[in-house]
C-alpha cells in the first residue's frame, strides 16, 4: 500500500505538521477489454450527443443575432464580459449550460443567461450574466427557473452575487408562466443582502420592466454610459402614454441614474472600465479560506471510466471511487454490513470527504448504514459526496413485515439526509429511478450541487415497467397497440435522458465522467468558502 503525506494547519498553532494517511488503497479489479470496448462504443454515442448539445448551447441566439449585438450595437458578448470580470475563465464552474434546449416554445440556449461560480480577486462569486443575443434578452419560463436555482445555490453557499444585466423583461406571450414566480428573484436578492451576502450589478444594456429592479436593489451597481439603461417603460411607451418624446439617455441613462436618481453608484465610459470597477468592488469583499492541503492524483486513470459504464448502467462503484479520490485511498465504513451501499472517507484535492455510493439495490441494512454514516459526517463537519446509481430490488419483500422494515430504513436515511448540516454534492452517475433516488440526495433534498453524467436516466419508476403499464392501458381501451408502443417508447426514450433533464434545470448540468474529480474540487472550494456550519441537533444514532 502507498501512503501520502498531507499538510494541515491547526487553529492553535502556526506550525505545519505532517501525517501519513493510513487509508487503504482500493485494489482495483482488472478491466475486461471486451466489455470495456462495448461500453465505450455506447458512451461514444452519448458523447457525440453531448458535444452537439454544448455547441448549440454556446451558439447563443445564432450568427445573425451575434453579429447584430457585436457589429451593429458594438457590445461585448456575455462570454467576453465574463472574461473581463474573472481571474481565470478556465476555472469557471458553469451551471445550467444545457438549460433551455428543446423546450415547447423552441430552443433558448443557456436559458438566455450564463451563470456559474468563478474567482474575482481571489473571492469565489456567483455570476449571472444575461445573453442579449438570445431572444433579445427577454426572460422565458426556463430562464426564470434557472435564475431561481442559481440564487438558491448562492444563498446556500453564501456566495457574493454579480448580476451582469441586459434584460428586456419577461417574454409577454408567456407572461402567465412568468409573472407570479418572477418576483421571487427580487425577494431572493433582498433576503441574501439581509443575510450579509453581497449583491452587485453591472448594467450593460437595457434593463426594462422587471429587469430594472435587479440593479436598483443591488448594494452596488455599475452603469455604462450610453449603453446601459434602466426604466420600467422605454421611450416608445412614454410617447404612447403621454405624447412626450424623450431619449433613452434622458429617461434612464447612466448620467441620470449616477447623478440624479442615485439608483446606480459607478459611472463607466465603456465595458472594459465597467468590469474593472466590478473587479475593484470584489477587493472590498470578505476573503475566505479554501482547501489548501497537499493532494495527489488517483492511482487509476479517470479516462477508463467510460469503459466501465455498461449500457444498462451496471457500474462497480469501487472502480469509480478509485478514480476520483486522492491516491485511490479509501477508508470504508461498515464494509461487511449492507454492502450494496458503499460508505467511507477519502480525500479529494486534499479535502476530507464522506462518500456514499450505490453498488446495487438499497437494502434495509444498506439504508440503515447510510443514515448512520450521514449523521457521523454531520457530527464531524465532513462534506458528503453522493454517487447515485439506483437499482431495482432483485428480491422483493416476501411479507408485509419485511416491506415495512425496508420502508422504515429508507425513511430513516431520508430524514438523515434532509436534516444534514454539512454540504451535499450529488452526482447521478447512472440511474436516478424511483423513490430510492430521494434517499441518495436527489434534487428534492436540496443538495448544494447536483450534476449528472451523460448516461444518467431519470424516471419515477423503471422505464421498461412504465412502458408496459402504458401499453396495457392502451390495449384495454382498444387503441392500436403498435401505434401506442411506438409513441410510448419514443416518449420514454426522450424524457428519461440526462439531456432532457438538464435542459429543464432538473440538475445543475451534465459533467463528463473523467471531469468529475475536477468539478468536485471546484464544488468543495465553494462550499468551504463562506458557509457558517450549523451544529447537529442530536447525537449520532446507531442502527
């Protein structure tokens, strides 16, 4: 076994001391080359689909809209604005990249905004940047859903939030789906500010109707001369209502709001100056501590993972864990009890984490073990990483008593996860099917972050079972069985995929398996940055 040297700093001493980890190295089983080749062929199809998804998402509103924005209006693209604001755009953790694709009202790439977490003068910040090339910067229902989720993450992790604003307000033909929940964005902005989470805005274009509230409610706002405008109704509306002809600059330009109304605080001549001011503001924000312990790469290659994922999502969880954690060293908890749920401790980029991973059906004993382990991590203030891949029960309960015991164990683990006081980071690495998905910290449990691999499957029950049930229902009504079968199969094949889920903001985005360790590191930096940890309200209860 190999050991690694790690460095820690205690609060009582300025001296660093070293210790050697005694966690065991996972003894990786050999990879079957035939099975690996079959799995990689299947994964290649998913990768091609993922690549097309990303290309479409990053295309914005299309070539014509991009040219109009950059050449005619002389404005920077949202991605270029982020480049000016961030310390390192390569270290930007984008959230909801696939949101808005394939919606009933058409594609809304990135849901009309780029959102994610990056460093500004070393401070981790949430950034929400409107993309005015998409639908003219108007807000669609999916955009609202994405922004509310991003604000939830910002509040959960106490991240200073930058709004890079250029918005035309709500898309009026769909106003019924936007109006009432839309006000929640302003509520969130006010509440986060009251909690001491800085709210900052840079006005890069029109902020019309509801879009006008975002910079006005921010603690500090930057506005660009003859480019940024804030008003509830623009010059055409003023003329229609009063007959008065007024320019956008006089009605709601930077000169007015920086010198007369006081709605904004910093006057910028152009976009580079605006983002320089935005960066200067970050220097005044509280600093934070991140994971800085020494780390080492896993012993096993993460590029092997696609060959370990079968088309049926049968995955050996030890093979995955060994390719994510430092030195592939894992201290397993209760290995012989409830072995279909793997729990234990490891380091990821020097940060100690608790890992919970499915390795089969979540049995009664497995759920009991999971509840115990989650409480243990809460007691010790250790972040939890869930690797979710739910499986069907191969041995259904033979009696009501057995079924009741199983339900109680699942309920116990759901309670432990729901009431946990440490960060939860969930990856759907295979199936997210049925009620056991809740137990493994799915979206309903409010994890700090939830990502999925391209092969992930989301469904309320086994898709094949649902298909059979729907076919039986169709045949009983005398419908054309073959026609129903084609329709149902197509529906299930579409609506259970990772791409369908990501486009509807059911998660925070699709991550390639070999990128998992990097994304976990970024998430750990975020959750460890500003969060004030709650203390457990009860002792650790054994099974």
